[in-house]
C-alpha cells in the first residue's frame, strides 16, 4: 500500500515519528490516514504518490496506518478513512475526509503552497 509507492515520495510515519516528521516539518505536510481494510485508501494512495511527484519539495506527503498507530489517529480525531490532514508549523490547516478525484486533491493541497499554480 502507501509504503510501496513506485516513486518513493511518500514517507511512512508512526506514533513515534509523527512529531519529528510532521509537527516539526519545515514545509507543509499532507498526512494520509489510511487502513488496510479501506478500499478507497488504495486509490487515494496512488493519487498522493503522483501528486508528491508534481509538488516536489514544496509539499511533503506522509502516510500513517491508523490501525497500527492509534495514538496519533485519536489525537487528531480521525474517524473515517481515508482522511488527509494538512499541517503547517505543527498545526492542522486543512483536511479532506473521504476519497476525492486527483484534481480535487491537487487544488486543495495547492492552496497551502506559496506561489503554486495548477498545471495548465
């Protein structure tokens, strides 16, 4: 699933690595909360791997298996899969709950990147 992305642009985080990777991040971070039992999570994961390539270093994409990391999932009150939270300076600044088309994700995440313009 997310760990096996073709491009390697998605980083897996855990309860133990979340603070250092996400909250202390030097750029906006998209956290994909997913679970093995969630079919729509697979589609979203593919979209996020592709978007990670598009956004490059302007935006970081990470994944967190909610079943294996309940502390972080509870801390951010994630109740549905998939859920994507956008963090900037350690704070949640955006969220998407449920599967969405890639273009919707692109535009939603692009709002969090200074000077970003959608592809023509």
